[in-house]
C-alpha cells in the first residue's frame, strides 16, 4: 500500500511539473502595409482585408498564417500594387506600397 501511495504521489508531482511549465506562444504572424493610396483596399491571397485606407500614410496590420502570400492594393477595380511575400511564423513583414504600378 505504501508503494502505491508513493507511486501515485510521484506521478502527480510529475504531472504538476509539466503543467506548471510556461508554454511559449509565438508572436503573431503579420503583414504590415504602409503607403497605400487613399481609398484603396488591401487584398491578401485574393481576399479583401480591412477597410479602405483613409490616408496615404495609413498603416494596416494584418494577421496572416505563416507562408507565402500575394498582397494586392486595389483602387476600385484596378490593381495599383502587387507584391509576393513570405512571412515566417511569428515574423512581421513590411509591405511598403510604392508609387506607380508594380505588377
């Protein structure tokens, strides 16, 4: 009986050691878009994200899954900027919209 109690206590203390360890959560994976023209809309992988940009220097922070992405800036039905990018897990990738067309 004493061996059973000791074995049970050992198991419980081991379980508490595992549960007390802090799990590290990675930083969010983000694409940060700057410089989009006023009234433009950001699309990531063909899906609209966010609201139309109010100002030229409006910054949009978009949470995305890690991996390759296609970022497009639309003004009306026209794509005014396009960039393929890769974001690693927990990375923050800056997409700076340049003047002129980039296709």
